[in-house]
């Protein structure tokens, strides 16, 4: 991981931020789960300005010990999991172009800061993330086993759904940070399976299109509680393939 200095955003960048967040504000209360909505309020993230990460971090550190760290581009597997283990989350130091408003294949400040960081105001979520990073890091030199953690992260933290008393809501930051993907994920288009560790750890995904397969949690705690079982199954594979 190579931390970088904050980018000076242009007027056009600020306009991109404003357009995406204003658009999302219209729907997010009825689309995304409470952890995210509460986190936005706590961090005071709004369309008026791209937040100062230092100010965000003061609040995060006080609440859960996590902090966002500005990075150039995508943090790859091992480096990413190690950051979680250090209670850090990488934040892309750029914003998508105007042509790509509702979807970005590379994680930018909208995806990372707006999509992910609000979740890190929540203690149980943050502790899970830290434990996940610690567990995945143990398999740093076993790519085929690490892949199972990657899929698990993808179908929950990035692209998970969750049942709530108001109906199914978005749990994954990858969906939450994209207006287009929010509409798609809650439509009849994707196939939605119940959360299942064995299914998820074997389920391939593509990063270059809307997610046609999704998994729905009964509640966030189901995810937090599932980590020991995921680790046990990966460890079983480790023993049989050693
Ligand atoms: Fe992400």
C-alpha cells in the first residue's frame, strides 16, 4: 500500500460528486440498509463537498478505530486484507469521469468514501472487517484459498443484500455507491440466493458488469457470525490440498 497526498479536485470533479450524491439521495432511504444511512449522517457526508478524509477519520477512529487511507488505485488482494487487519480502508484518490456517472469499474472516492466508509462507523461491522482481514491474510501465499475469501467479501461486503423489517435492502458498498446498480440489484433481473457460505466461496463473479447473482443475508449478524465457519472450511481445503 502506498498512501498518497489528497488530490486537488477540480470544479468538474465537484460537480460529478454533487450529481451522483444528489441523484442517490432521492432513492437511498428506501434502497440501502440502516448501517449505511446512519453512517452517512454520522460522517456528515453530503453532496455539497467532497469530504476531507482527515475529518472523516477523526470520527471513525473515535468510534471504531478504523481510518481511510488515500491510495492511487485498486489495492490488490494481499495488500488489501493486510490493510483491514491494520484497521485501515483504502480510498481511491480520484473521482470517476462524467461519462461514467452511475458505474465505475475502478474504485474511486465515490465508491470507497461514500460507499464503504459509512459502514465503518458501526462497531460490529468494523470488528468483522478487521477479523476478516486477519483471517484472509493467513492465506496470502495460497491464491486458490485466498480466492474463497475474495468471493465471500465480494458477495457480502461489496454486493450483499439484507432482509429488514421494511423489506430487502442493499448491504454491499459496491451496490450502495452506484445508483444504476442499486436499481438493478433491487429489480427482478438478478437471481437472489439466500446467504450460504459453501455456495458463496465457490461462486465465481465478474467485475465488469452488473451482478447477475446476489446473496441475501437474514441480518448483518449472520455475516459477522459466519467467519469462523468460513475459516474452518477453507482450512479443511488447505489440509486436503496440501
Ligand atoms: Fe469496494
